[in-house]
């Protein structure tokens, strides 16, 4: 019969205090990123909006202007005209400026449609959907800008931590290729603890600081459809890092960190290229992201971490007949993390299917349901 769980810390929690400084430094760095790259973010956000602008709009407004002028001349006096022409914009460019202003000021799409209804301009169903797509792009200006800044921050920070992690995991130690070296022969003395050193401790401090900053500021990040999954992921990562340290699982934890960082870098690089309209770079990094995801998160994480825990690590879960609390929490969260990998794999497959159908690569986590349904129609109407 099992005894009550034992809460036993094998490493001093006080050694992790520098991670607080790392989180503060990264917060300051994020603010600097926002200030330095804000003009670039605004420029690229406007470029994305410009691409969504329906191509039929200028022609439609130009036809309206021509008809309006002919109508006003065919009538006797301004008081008899169909509309008050003096209050109307003088040319097509001014009409477009007014239309953009309506899109920016009004969150409801009905106000945008009224811009055309007030001028007796009939819109086809594809045109209404294209205008709705453009209106959403204009409304999401701040989100587009924040996404660019977020990707710049993540690429620079994660790349720096990943380079240090690569040195620690693959050069200073040999944990990835020779992953079973993480589990040396078990001593007779319980509880079992993995051998550690300062290199692993510093890797943990950097990673805990980064994930703490991401966790505390997750509600300030651009909204996504997988927000709940991200909340679970961020908090699970923090708990997993701290508890694995207390359980003296630094070797396993360092390998888990290394396995995850590669795909993060490729994904954010692909998104940055997409924001800047660098299509080749976006597709190139997306291919690397998919390959790294399959190799590292689906295969390596499963084989080198979860399978090895089941094969060797189960001996670390007990002290006598008492389950070790920190150890059990770590193992449970690792399986939760793998479940999130499967969920995100479904999203990646959806992205690949869209790509095979000829759509541009896009972070589908950020799409609304309506936008996803209207991509085809909107893209076709722009060509009219």
C-alpha cells in the first residue's frame, strides 16, 4: 500500500532568484523593442492592410463619382439634385479616404455597408465579403502591429537562449544524441537525484526568467483562438521548470527545453517574414518549422523523454512506498505538454491543407471563424 506523498526538495529554491532579474530585464528589453521597432511595425501593419483592400473599390467609387456628376448636371439647380453634391467628396481619392475613415472609426460592419447604401451603390455578395475582410484588417491594425513586435522579441530572445542551450546540451554535455546518459546507474540511497552543475542551473535560470515574463504578460499579447491552450502551456511550463528543479531533474529538463526551442525560432521567423511580405523566407522557415516540429516535438520528445521516463525514470517517483510529489507533478505535466503538441499538430495540418489549396501561409490561431470561411470569396472578389 502506498504511503502519503512526500514533499521533498532536492535542490534549494533560493538558487533560482536570479530568474526574477532575468524576467525584469526581458520586460525592459520588450519595452525597448516596442520603441525601436514601432515605426517598422506600423509600416508593415499598413502594408498588410493595403493588401486586403478590394481592387474593385477604386473602380466602383470612380463610377459613382461619374454618375453623380452627370446626374447633378442634368437637373435644374442644386436643390433639385438627387443628393447634396456640395457635401460629397470632390473625387475618387477623397471617397476612398472617407471610406477608410469609416472603417477605422466603426467596429460594426453595418456602418461600413451604410457608406455604400447611402450612395445607392449595390454590392454583390462577394464584394460585401471582401469589404468585410478589409474592414477586419483595418480594425486589427493594433493587433498586427503588436504581433510584429512580439515576433521580433521572441526571435531575438529565444535564439539567444537556444544558442546557450545548444552548447550546454550538445557540447558541454551529450544529452541529445546520448540521451540515456541522463539516467546513470541508480544508487542504493533514496531518493534518486540526477547529477547537475552550474551550466544546467544557468540554463534553468534563463528559461524560467523568459517563461515567467511570457506568463505574466500573456494577457497583453495579441488574442488567438488557442488562448486557453497557451495559458495551460505557459503555466505548465513554469510549474514544470520549478518542480523539475526541486526534484533535481535538471538534465531531463534541459533536454526538454532544447527540444522545444528549435521550432519556436523557426515559427517566429516564418511569421516575421510573412509580416514583411517576404514570401520565400516565410515558406522556407515554415518548412523548417514543420520538420523541427515532427522530429523534435513529436518524435524526440516522445522517445527521448516520455519513453525513457517510463523505462528508467519510474524509479525516481518513489521514496520507499511514498510517492514524491514534485516528481509526479513533473511527469504528469510532461504528458500534458505532449497532449498540447498533438492539439497544435492538428492546427499545423490545417495550415498545410490550406497551403496545398493555394492559400498563403497564415497563423490560423489568429483567424476568426468568419474570416476563415471567407478567405476564398474575398480573394476572388479582389480579382474582379
